[in-house]
């Protein structure tokens, strides 16, 4: 017969077993509830690209893809939708700059690996830009832009729900694919405007809208991450991206020419077979590397080398973005074209390179000097960037999508490697090496633009008006020579009233 002590032990064992089973059930239920949204997001990130591809196939086969081009010009609501797409893309990257050290610790990876997520995004964007530009010439700008917006919303949600670092990298890869619509958005400007001054103004307006992302992102992302964790900004941006898709469905119109016969190799040869455009490409590559190197290393330099808190780093990055917003405002208000703008900005650009180098050598540990040099560079660099983008498609407006995709893809691809040098110098040499690398990029930018589009300007004789190469092509003799020299397979089926540009430098 079992005694009272044995019965108590048996009851205690049963109670412990019941508690363990109950705890297991509760834990399994909680983990199941947490697993469901993560599993849903993973299924979405796999399924949505197939739905987007099916939509593009439908757009290719639909008669709407060959509608005649609408009237020139662009509505304010469409410009807002296009600029907001660029804004959200920049916001998604810049908002987690101040949180990078905390995210690296959360994922258990090195700071360099966390900073390299910027380069992963760039490399992916560059590869898919080579596809999206010609695709927009074929099926239209609108389907490609809408597909990119949908993918941006889903990929940002994937980043917010990432449980491991590889899944976060996967989200950044798909964000890079979504960002590959950038050249498609840029090509809508030459689609809608023929006057070069109008193009420069509207390109500047797009730049101003885009710059609101880096302006607000560091502070907003830093404060939200400090209050609610680094995932919160990603969730909010995913919701805003979804709202943008709905808005764009009503306001984004088709702008692509309906008469372009796209043959990519011939278009690439026509675009890059011009010496001036090749050097514009180099200049844009160095400018993009400046932006990306700054974005990838700012948070680490400010917090590690200059000993700022998360809030302090957020405020400093916001001030830099504010300087960039001021700089992006300038091109939209210039009373002349892109070539004259490039000439006007050479002096300030060289001065900025010297300032960055001097501060990097002499005062790299001083926060006021550091902020002064970087903010001045942010103000100066936007005018040559916007002007170069605008000048690149002059004379090849009929293949603007393919041309813009080559420019942005190759500059993004080059930046994904060149900007890594800025990241490594910032990690090894601190703030001094970081500033020296940025100054070198600005110097290379000035050299590229000076040897490229600015050197091609004809020096007029005394008392005669200045004539650019395009102006020479508009004379009867220049038109006949250009028409004979062009001959390419990517010319429009219908001859346009505006004569094409000569392929000779």
C-alpha cells in the first residue's frame, strides 16, 4: 500500500507534467501566431514577382501598349507620384543608417557586413536597370513603374519581418529590383518635354521630391527605432508604398513613344558610342559613389569616431540631407540649360573636394568641421548631377528609356564597387580616411565632366554667338551629316521632325 508521501509525490509529478504541457501549448500557440505573418511575407516575396511578370506580359500583348503618345507636358499629380516613388526608395535606405550598429548587433554580424547591404541594393538595381529601361520602351513606362511600386511595398515588409540576416538581405535585394525603375521615371522627362530648360527644371523638381527622403529619413528612422525598434520604420514605409500604388493607378499616364523599334545592342552602341556621354557616365558613377559611400558609412563614423548617440547621429545625417535638399533646389531655378549649369558649378565642386581633403587631414575629429565640409559637398554636388542626367539624353530622346537605363545601371553597378572603398577606408582609417575618399570622388567627378560635355562646347569667335554640337546639328548641313552618320537600327519607324544627333564626338 502506498503511503501519504508517495501520493503527494505522485500528485506533484502530475502537476509538474500538466504545467509543462500547458507551457508547451502556450509557447507553441505564441510561436505559431508569430510564424504565420513571417510565413505569409515569405510567400508574398516569392509570389508577387510572378504576378508582376504576368502583368507585364499582358501589357506587352495588350493593344494599349501601342497607343499614340499623348500631348506634351506632365501633370503635377503625376510628377508627385513619380517623385514620391524615388523618395520612398531613398527613405527605405536612409532611415536605417543611424540604426546600423544596433541592427548589426541584433543580427550578430559585423558592421562591414551590415554596411554592405547598401552595395547589395545597388548591385541588384544596376543589373535590373539594364532590363527595365528597354522593357519600358517596349511595353510602356506605366506598367514598369506600377510593378516597381508594388515590389517596393512587399520587399520593405520583408525587411521589417526579417528574422535572420539572410532574410533581411533578401528584402534588400528585392528593394533593389524595385529601385530599378529609376531610369524609367527619369525617361518620362524627355518623353514629356522637348525644351532643354524645361527638362532641367522638371528634372530638378524630381530631385527635390526625391531629396525629401534623405532629409526626413535619418531623423524619423532614428527616433522611431529608438522608441519602437528598428522594424517599425520598415512597416510604416511598406504601408506608404501600398498607398502610393493606389494613387499612381489614377494619375500615372503612359509617356513612351509608340514608334520605337528597340534593338538593345544597336541602342547601346548609339548611346555609348559618343565620347561626351561616356564621360558623363563616369561623372555620374563618381557622384553616385559619393552618395552611397556617405550613406553606408555615415552612421558608423558619427557614432564610433565622433562619439555621438543614436539621436545625435540622426540629427547630423538629417542636417546633411537638408543641405542636399537645398542643393537639389538650385537646378530647378536656374535660368539656363544643363551645359551652362555644368560650367557654373565647376569652381564650387573643386572647392568642395579641397575642403573635404583638408578637413580629412587636419580636423577629422572635429564635428563642426566634419559637418561643414560634408554639408557644403551636399549642396554643391546636386547641380552637376541633375545637369549631367539631363544632358545625357540630348539628341537620343526616341530611345530615352534604353539610354537612361544604361546610364543609371552602369553608374549603380560601378558605385556598388567604388563606394566599397569608402566603406573600407571609413572602417580602417576612421573619419579622416572617410573624408579623403569623398573628396577624391568629387575631384574625379569634376575631371570627368570637364573632359566630357564641357570640352565639347565649341569656342566661338569674337563677336559670334556660342554654338553647341547640337546647335550645329540643327543646321541643314549638320542635319544631313548626322542623318548619314546615324543609320542605326534603333531609330524610330516614323521619322521625327527633330533631327537626330551625330554619333561623332
